[in-house]
């Protein structure tokens, strides 16, 4: 059983790509620039904060991203 047309699939793919770029750009803009030679715990903390921001953004927009 066919639930959508090719045009709808392409439109949804473009919307998801644009939303992904917007979310990624926003998270990267919020994060401070990496400090050269920062201690490992600081780098790990920054990475975990970034992962958390991506998770929160994805959870917020899950209804739009879900196919």
C-alpha cells in the first residue's frame, strides 16, 4: 500500500535536511571555540554538553523530523 508520492518524499527530505542544518548551525554557534591544549576533562565536558544540546534540539523537533 502506497502512502505518499515521490513529490511528498522529496519535499519531506528537503525539509528534514534544512532543519538539520539549522539545528546544527545553532548548536555550533552556541558552543565556545575549542581551546588548544585544554585539559581532557574540559574537552569531555564540552563534548557532552554539545551532545546534550543536539539531543534536546532533536527532541524538540522530533515531530517535524519524523518521517
